[in-house]
C-alpha cells in the first residue's frame, strides 16, 4: 500500500502525534529522492528497528554550489512513491521549500574539523547545508533513529558529530554502500551519466581497490595515489578532486593504515561528480 505523501509541517505533526503518544520508535530516512536500491536498503534497515518509518524527499538547495546543479538534480517523485509502496513506510515527507526555509530563516548548523577536508574543501558550504537541513528534518519528524548510507561516509561522520555535540536524542545508523553489479556505488547522480560514461564509471572503485591493495602490500601511499590518478585519467575521468586514505573516526589523512581506515575518492566523469569510499582491510 502507498504511504501518504505529506507536504507540510502541520500535516506531518498531525500524523506523528499519535505515534509519539504511543511511545513509538520513529525511524527517518532523509533523501533527496531519485530513490535507488541504496535508499531502499535504508528504509528496510529502518523498518527492522523502528515502529514507524518516514522517508523524507527534499532537494535541499543549501547544499548545492550553484542553482544549475540544484535544477539538474534528478526528480522522480512518482516513481519514488511507487518504489516505497513495497517497503511499508508510514509516511513520505516531501516538504515544500517554505516548510524548511520559511521567510526570515536565519539559522545555520555547522560542524568544524570533519568538514574541513575532502568535500568540505571541494564543495564550500555543502556540509553546512547538509547539517542545517538534517537538524531541521530530525526535529520536524521527531526522529528517534535516522539512517544514512556509508556511500557518503564523510556526511555520516559529520551528522554523527552534530547529533553528539548537540545532544540530539537520535540514534544515527550507518548502512553499507549498495553497489551495481559492476561495482559502481549506487547514487542518484548516476542517472546523469551518459551510456558511455556509465561504462567508464566503475573504474573509480576499481582504482580505489587497487590503490588500497597496493598500500596494504607496502607501496608508499603517494606513489599508489599517483598511479590511481593516472589510471583514472586514462580511463576518461577529467579531474580527480581527491583519492586518499583517511582514518574512519576523525577523517585525518593517513599514509599507512595504522588505524581503521578508508580510501575516499571524488572524481569528475563527463561533467558528473562521482564519490565513493571503501574500507582499507589491513
Ligand atoms: O545524502 C543526501 O541525500 C542528503 O545529503 C541528505 C542527507 C538527504 C540531506 O539533504
């Protein structure tokens, strides 16, 4: 059965009130729509541990660098609702922009440190947009639990830090990245890839795996990094914003996997920016 689509805060609150009164555990899956199997795995994880599940769909203008990027972000609301119908979610919250940013909205939530590397450098203002909207969505939905994909590992760690620092009464769940059969990490942005670019895209994770294996076998990280960048350019990527190993917990740069580490990458293919990360197995 289709979940009701709720577009304003008053209706959302009315739907949630009896759940709260009954002491329900409310799981929220924040998304920007164009739902794929990665998002559905988050909804399933939420269903497993929560009494009620809300999926939010909001293309948040404050986390994009340009209005053009916001405009071209894929929007597939009907298909999204149809996909969620099979997952038994209780509500789909698709707020109009003024329900999130009413006239005079003047608050920004920022996390320092974790946002000053990788996407924090390459997408100035991005994480402030993310944390502000996530804080707002968690408050509006009365979430007790929220589910995020490890595909956006930096985002996951930033949200965890925000929730911890602000004593928000929400448990954050990180869920594994879901991949296409050829290894490409599922992402709504994959819809923007041309057929040709789509065949090249799995080179990103292939190079990351090779780089991680090289580092684990003792090759100097910088040398492995240079080889990965050269191979990506050779495959057809135009730019590599970063491909580097960092610590899981504080995202500090590592040259050896001396503590639990991940390899992170962001690279441009035919005008589309792809990001990915994998664990470095020691
Ligand atoms: O990961 C996303 O889709 C977005 O950054 C999020 C968490 C929904 C906030 O807009």
